C-alpha cells in the first residue's frame, strides 16, 4: 500500500512543472508543502545536470 502511495506522489511531483498545485483543489497547507517539494526536486535536478556533463 505505501509503495502505491509513493508512486502516485512521485508521479504528481513529476507533473508539478506543468500542473501547478495551486490549480488543484487541495488545502493551502498541503499546497505549500507540494510547492516546496516541487522546488526542491527542480533544484536537485538542475544541480545534477550542472555537475554531470551531458
């Protein structure tokens, strides 16, 4: 069960760049947390791309 939830959450984070959490009907606290996670994920991806030559 937890694995399914984690998978769905990670899929949602994958979509966060195209679908912003503010457009979804979720509580503002959850919305803020999701935005922070989206920012952190984006920064991690960018820092990895900077370090690793393509």
